[in-house]
C-alpha cells in the first residue's frame, strides 16, 4: 500500500477555497487589477501539477491496463461531476434574479439546454448559454478544468509508462516555453475557460502536469516545519501578490514553472501532520474537490442578486459569509453521504478480486 500525502491533499484544499473566494471577489470587483486575489486563477495550474504528481505516485509501476486505469479514474472523479451538473442546471433554471434572460423557451430552446447538459455530463465543451460569458462548459464553469484533467488522464494511461526521462525533460522545457509565450501574449494566465481562448487550456495543462509528474519521478523532496501552514501561506502569497505591470506575465509563469514544483517537493518531503493539525489538513483536503466543483452555480446566483438588488454593505457581507459557509457544509454533506459511499461501493463492485485472490490497491487521493 502506497503512502498518502496528506499535506498535498490539504494544499489542494487551500487552492480550492482560494478559488471560491476569488470567484466571489470577481463578481464584486470585475477588474482583475483591483481584485485582492488577482493571481488566484493560478490555482488551476497548481491543480494540474498536483494531478501529475499524484498520478505518478498512485499508478507508476502498477501495470494496469488502460481500461482498468480509466475505470478507476472515472470512479474517483465522475460521481461529483454528475452532482455538479445537476446543481448547475438547477441554478440556471431557478435563478430568481435574471428575469427572462435564462428562461427556457425565451432565451433558449429546451433542446439546446438538454444537449448542453448532456455534453456537460460527459465533460465535453458546449455552446455557451445566454447570460454566461462565453464559457466552454456553461452549466458548471469549473468543468473546463475537469475536461483538461480527463485529457491528462487519457494521455497518462496510454503513454506514461513509455515516457522516458530524457523525453520527459524535453517536453517539460517545450511546454514551459509555450506557457511563457502564452503568458506574455495575454499578460496573465487567467484564460482557457472561454471559446475565444480555449487553446490556452491545454497549454496550461501540459506544462503543469508534466512538471508535477517530473517532481514525483525524480524524487525531488525537501522538508519544512509545519508544512501545511507554511506552504498554504506561500500559495496565498502567490495568489494575493500585487500586479507587476509589464512583468506580470513573467511572475505568473515563474510561479507555475518554479514555485509550484517546489511546493510539491516540500509537501511530499515534509513530515505528514498529526493530531489536530492532521485532522484539519485531512478535512480541508476532503472538501477540496466537492467545494471546487459545486461552488460556481451559487456564485452566479449571488452575482445576479447583487447586481439586481444593490444590497447594503451589511447585507452583502452577510450574504458572502452565508454562501461561503453554506457551500462548504453542502460540500461536506456530499462528501460524507454521497461521494465517498458511492465510490466505495463502485470500487468494491468493480475492482475487488474474488476471495482468495487478494484485493486491489487503495484508491489514490486524486
């Protein structure tokens, strides 16, 4: 049984909760330059890097056939995708603050909405919905990153065993060069979620995923005291760093190419937290995926409420606390009463060997 990197799990949670806060702020302060967490879109790149590390740790050397590997990844990721799509559809249909801008039969046809929803269940891009800013995955915005994640999983399952060290390093250098060029073209890396810049998503995926996998395979490790706290603060410092003018693109690219691999190396090489610190780290890690994948429909409803009713600062503050705490509790309930039980049942049903033949290895953390 392979070890479990609880610090890295917890850091995924730090990044997920940061994205949640960033999206709330984004609806209050549309200008990225004025957003106090202006670099938090880089959390996506951190997720991709972490995925590369974790897949290497969980599956390198296991000799699984591609079909077995893909089945395990679907069991790990897709139950929450189904819930997120259902939440997104309900949020779109029941949003009381948009008039008829999202009304079926007025703003769009039932057939178009049904097709968009079905494509979303498969994590495939779809034509954007009215009132949703040109997103490639409009029923649930963050699904665009899961689509990229599935691409990475497919390529890993097919080719990772044959990826030698020299070619791996060459691909890392080439993808880092592409990321630098992309960051300079736009001035930052907050793209890939919309049809106008869809091509940016695989550029971000390739660089981060390959670097994360390289950190694992080269056994790059370093130890830090209180690693979850220290590395969470480092991530937050990156996310909340000021703008750097004409050099902003370079800061963001270097965060992805240099800082995030170092965070992975430190998180993997440090002693795993115990006691209360360990409990908090594991809880934050448990909540990371459900919070990330279900929060965005609530952000849209919150934004439309704010834009249409113009609440006072007190009302706005109460609403922000309510949505942050409410979605967190919703994510916890989904994890404990839906996602974990369903995945456990699917794993027993699909992957456990008959009595006397042993059992399949434990599921990876992501």
